[in-house]
C-alpha cells in the first residue's frame, strides 16, 4: 500500500500528517551550495542512496554535479526513468538478469558499474554486446574498508587489463572508497585512514597507466572524508551523499578546525500523542519510522528533551523538570540516526520553508532493493 501524501503545498507545518519525512529547505540548500562551491574544479558525483529522490538529484546536477551514484540496479532504473542520465552503480552486480537491465539502460544513459573479479568481465562484456550498449566499468579496489574490492597493485592491474580487452566495456578507472573511515570520530584517525587509501589508489593508478591503459578517473570519498580526498588530489571524483541531510551519526564526528561544516536538514516530524506525566511525552514515531542501526534519533530545537525509548509505533521523550511541557498533537522534529535507511521507509519527502510546505517530493527509488 502506497503511503498517503502527508501534506499539500501551502499547508502550515502543523498540518503535516505525522510521522512524516521533512526537509527544511534553508539548511538543505545551504548544504547543497557549500558542497558545490567547495568542489569546483573536481568532479562531484553525489551518492543518491542517501536521498533516493530524483528532484534532489536534479538540484545537485544543476549545481554542477556530473551525475549521481546509486547502489542497486532498481535504483539506477528509477533515476534514469526520472530523467537522470549519468548514473554510477557503486556496487558489484553479478546476476545476469540485472546486468542485462543495466546494459539496456546504457542505450539511453551513461551507466557505470564496478567489478572486482576478472571472472565476471567476459559475462559483462557479452551482456553489453547483446544489448548493443557500452558500459563504463571501474575496477573496485579495496583501500581499507575490507568489504568488496580487488587488492591494490598487480591484482587490480590484471582486472583493468581484462576490462580493457572487452570491446563493449569502457574502462574508466578505479573505485577507491574507504567506507570504514567515514565515521571514525577523531580527525587524526580519518586523516590516517584516507592517507593510506590514497597511497594504495595512487600506486595502483600508476601501475595501470604504466601498462599503457588509460585510468582517467579515481572515484570515491564520502561525507566524512571528502575534504581529505579533495585535498590529497588522488581522487578526481568525489561521492559524498549524506552531506545534504547530515544525520545524527555524522554529527557525532569531531570536526577538524579546517573542515567545512554541514547542517542537519532532514527530520522525521512526529506528533505528540500522549502526555501521561510531566516528565514524559509519547510521539507517534517509533521503530517503524526510523532506522535505529546508528542509535536513537535526536530531538531538534528542544533543549534537554531526549528521545529515550522506542516501540513499534511509539517514541518516548524524556522532559527535564525545567523543560516546557509538550502539548497534544504538537510537532516534534527528530534527527534520524542514519539518514539512508530512514529515507527508504517513506514514499514522500515534505519540503518546508519558513513553517510552510513548499513542495512534496516523491522518493522514486524507495524500496529499490534489486
């Protein structure tokens, strides 16, 4: 069952049906502008798995992004159908049916995909040839996250050589994402992790180019480390995604004095459904309204009020003795712990400005798991 639209353009915030996923356009647009200005002169390819929303992708591209990233074939199809024509799937896709769908998309859009195994390359080339398409292919290199990825150095060279031999594949470069560094809390820890990743990526690129293969792009980076990758100069394409929203987990990172700061702009707006005691209020946003993998949501704009417990449809707020009591049906703004899977729970994002609904955006790639 599709969700009901929680609001109409022109509604006051108090009329939004709760719980609802809400973007405050002031900080949201400042986040977009800050990143666009800070990445002039380098390719910006924001990761759309954070927002899954074509309207946000269009706003990023209008500010200079070369395209977007996503994680799933279904996501790529949703974005291309919505008019986004440069999509990099930053994931391993191995099922022949999914590869065929990506190749079909490549007849009308620029589609990139990652590989980390030479075994897959001939299959990928054959699928692209059958669809009369050319796929952009990146060798995914494990630069420290220890998830997917071929080892740096000679194994990555062998993979690049296999890709370059396939006439229906275009080797574009390396995917060198150090995902494990994104939430290292201390700046020194993040710097050390990214410096090591950059050394591996640079050495691998030099090895590939020394073998006579063009390695035009080294792509990677995330919201927690993009500035480090930009300044080191090894990555020439950056993939931050959560910067548009800044969830509670990213806000826990300790920022270096030189780091550009972004503001929380994404909220689950909940309604107060019960005030059983002076120090407790219950809102209508519980386990089904957020992803809790990165902890409890944070209460925004209410000093001392904490979200302390959740059940399926209830969230418990603790109110300090000195705090102002909450009223029934009052709106409470909650910062999710992890924006990506929280967005995936909603069909719509309500965009508000100065207390009024300015737009309602569909989340086109919501639930795109295949």
